[in-house]
C-alpha cells in the first residue's frame, strides 16, 4: 500500500468515528441546549456589567494619557518651530526669578542718554566720525553672561562709589583693534588688522583703558539727572573668571551698544547687577523724569487743609530749674519742691519740645486755663 492510500484510509476512518460520536451526543446536546443558553445569557450580563463599571471608572477618574514627543519637547522648552523669543517650559521656570528691565522704565531713558553723550565724547576722543547705537537691553544671570562672552576681549571692572557695588564693561576685539588703529593714526578706508593667538600688548591695554575712562565719565553723566553717582575704574581683565563680581545665579542687566567709526568699529556690553541698582530701585521705577521733581498741587492743598484739623497736645510749664541727682534720689514722701513762680508769672506752652506761646495762668468756668499773651518767636526776638 502506498503512503497516499494509507493517509486517505486513515482520514476516512477518522470522519466515520466523528460522525458516530456526533450521533451519540446529539440527544444529550438537545437536552442540555436550554441550560447552555441560560448560562450564556448569565455570562453575557456579567460581562456587560463589568464593561459598564470600567467605563464609569474611566469617566470618573480620567483616562491615563501618554504625552507624545511634540508635547514633551514643548514642556521642556525644546520647541524650535516658532522662534518668537519667548521662553517656555522648564526654561521659563528656571528664569522666572529674573526681573525684566521693562519693570525699570528709567533704565531705557538712562541708556538713551548714554548713547547721545557717548557719540559726542568719542568723537572728541578719536577725532573721527563716531556713531553709537543701542542694540538691546536684556536681563540674564551673571554666570550665563560670562559663559557667552566671545574671546578674546577685555573686561573692565568698575565700582559705583555711591552705591558701593560693582559693574562690568566688556569690549570686543574688533573695537579694541579699531580704537588702537584710530588713536595711532591708521589710515581711513582700511579695516583694522586683527592678530589672533597673542595677548594684548601694554600699549593696547593703555589705549583701551583711556577709552574706558571716557565711557565711565559718560555713564556717570547719564545717571546724574536721576541719581549722582561716580563710576571708578577698578581693573582690566582678559579672563572672564578674574572678572567675577557677583554670584553666577544673580540677575543682571546687560546693555549692548554698537560703536561705528566709518568702516571700523565694534561692540561694548555694559553689565550692571540688580544688586548694584538696588539703592536707586525706587527711582528706576518712575515712568518719567518729572515724576521725581514734579509737584502735585491737589495733594498739597489737601494736606494743608487736613493739617488744620490735626489734634496736638500742649504742655503748660510753670517753671523749670535744675536739681542735683543726689537730691532727687533722696526725695521721700512729703518732700517739697519750692518754685519761684507767682500767680502773675508767665507760663510757657510747649508742643513736644518746641515752645509755642507764653501766657498767664487763670481760671475759666471752674477749669484751670492759660490766656495766651504772645508767640514764642516774639519773646525770642525781644
């Protein structure tokens, strides 16, 4: 017998056996069909109740939601689709303690005045056509600023004498070489030469220091209408680590200015920590300069009217004389202090420690009274 014939015979026997079992169980299945239908209906009702309970739980407790990658990037502040300059996510939380310079309106006026004053003074200093412009004013942490300084550069540390704190002036290499070129008679129309890989020479440092003194004088003049202050040059550094004047986490104001000398020029950045500006913080909160010097006539009139209704305490002094402390300590119950005043002696009226009037002691409607004769200044002048 071949293998194919064997398998066909085996399959036929298997089909016959299954048909026999089906015929034997047909009667039993018919008898138990009603019980199976009841059990199936019971199981279906239980499943419906469980599904309804799960749906209700999800509606009550809220469905657990998984964030996608875009939402995670937006939360962490890594969304680069629209660069609007606004910080979001974790970056906004970390920088939430910084105070924006818009909350100090007078700073912008001070820096605008600095631009005008520097344009004139630098023209006299360089004998060249100099244009100074203010790029922007930003608030950031001091440590972040030090890490963002492009090297090589010179950092001038200065101290505000009246405020008893420090600030920082950064001069980039382009302005350094341009200043040296202009002061040493470089020809116009040629860009300043920039030599990398060497430290600044003594001549370059001295010339930049002269420029720094001019800038500090102009900065003092810019702050003068608001609050007189003297900015004193402290030292000149080329390594940002040696120019640390505040803690890395402290907030600071950075004003970025551009100085153009025809075809040459560069940038300077003026950093002033908020701790340095704290003594004049109330003045910087003004909306306009006249807010400090202006007078409010309505308020002055109201104050003058209310002063006339103010209650004050007056003291009537019969006589004053000096006694040794020894006699005062030895005083006992029954001791007498003899006064030299008479019923016709004048009585002085005081308001606190200020003498106001002099008068005569008397009685009015069974009350002790003082009849005012003259003011104290008339007595003093007589």
